[in-house]
C-alpha cells in the first residue's frame, strides 16, 4: 500500500491528509488554520516560513496519530505554480504581490524529507473529477477567493505561464469605490464574489446605502460574517438574496465568457462559500450567466461538487495514484 501525504492549502484553512493509493481514499485528515496575512502581521518572508512550519507540524501530527508513513507528497496551493514547483502568487495567504517566485516544492520537500509535487489547488481538486470520468469541465471554486480551471480531455489547461484559472483576479471595475482584492488591486471579480468579498464589501456597502432594509433583514444583529450571510441567503432573506445576486454578477460575466470563447458546457462548483449557499446560489448564477451570454443550456450547466471539504486532498491523492508516484 502506498501512502501519500496530501495537502490542500487554502486562504483560511490548511487541510492535510494521508491518502491510500490502494484503498483510493483518505485514511485520516485534519484541518488547521492557515497562517495568512489577515491573521498575522508578519512580513511576507516570515509568513512563508510559518506556512512551511505549519505544513510540517500538520504532517507530523497525522503520522503520529495514524502510524502510517507516507512515501511522497502532493500539495495543492492557492495560486499559480510553475513546472519547477515555484509559487508565483498567493494573495489569499500572502497578500499583495510576491517579492519573487517562492520555491514551494523545494522548501516543502526539504521540510518533510519526501519527494514532493506542488500544483495549483484548483488543478489538484479537478483531478478528483477527472478520475470520476469527467473529461471536459470548468471547476469553479468559490471560497476565500475565486478560481476557475478548465479541463479538456481530462487535462487541465495551464497555459505557457502556468497562471490560468485566476478568474478572481480579473478586473471588473476601476471606479474609486470599487472593493480592494486580497492581491491589493482594485475591483477584481474575487473582491465581489468570493466569500470574503461578499462579507467585507458588498453586504457592508449595501447596509450603508440601505440601513432601513438592512435593519429588517436576517443579517441585522449578526457579525455579518460569511457564514451569517450564507445562512440568511439559504433561509430566503430577500435583502441578503439581493446582495448575493449583485455579488455574483462579475463572476457570471467571467463564466459566460468561457462558454462564449471555448464552448464550455459543464461547470462543477466547489468551495466553502458555494457549499454553504448551495443550489439556490448556482440557480441564481445560471440566470446571471444567461443575462451575460444567452444559451439555453445554462439551466443544467452547473452542478455542485462533492461537499465533503476533501476535494483538494482527494484530488491530490488521485493525481499521485494515477501517476504511480507523486
Ligand atoms: Zn486580485
């Protein structure tokens, strides 16, 4: 039995698991807080060290708990990764532009002492669906940030610069009151439509514009955290629904462009915010996509992925299993 140490590093949570390539499943998993720029005032270089330390600590805890010894590592990280395993950007963790490419693969491999593969987190998650038999699809992640990775013929489209899938960092507005993205730029799609974007900008801005409407909404009296918003949305609160519908307009425009340009017809939706708001959200998203690009198939184009929070961990494991090594 080959055991892989798999990571799904998110902006908010660091997931770590041991995956069995013979049993085709995770044997054990744990979730830890990600050391990120919002939680820590540390400089980028210090934060990067904290990140690698946290990943090592997570692995040691899992190994001690399970007594399984992994033979290789596959890690998904939230940003573009080149073929040498350098992380090029990671705004949901490290904030504004990196001072230079970060040798993530070399650093993680040195820390854990195992052969290591590092890839973009959405790419890793996509391999779960590839191994299910999906061939042509766009994996859309709506969590702390927004990602959208296209797979054709079961292969991720990475581009010559390995930086595809960063739909959240496409500019939607240059107006002075547009929200600031985690990456430091103004008006990016992720600043509107991500879980953080909805909570930090849209709901706050709407509450300031319409205090009376906010006062009678389900959000009044809450801390307006992302999950408060998701709960109010799921319960059908009209004021919150209106905010969420506004927040996803930029995302719908971006996805409509993928349908228009490359003929994408299947969109698999994952991510903490997406799972919290569920199919009422994807129905709304489909309607908004149709407003941007008229296509009768939008009604059935969206499906929710596995809502078990393991997409990245299992996808990384399936990638390693598929190749017989990491
Ligand atoms: Zn951005």
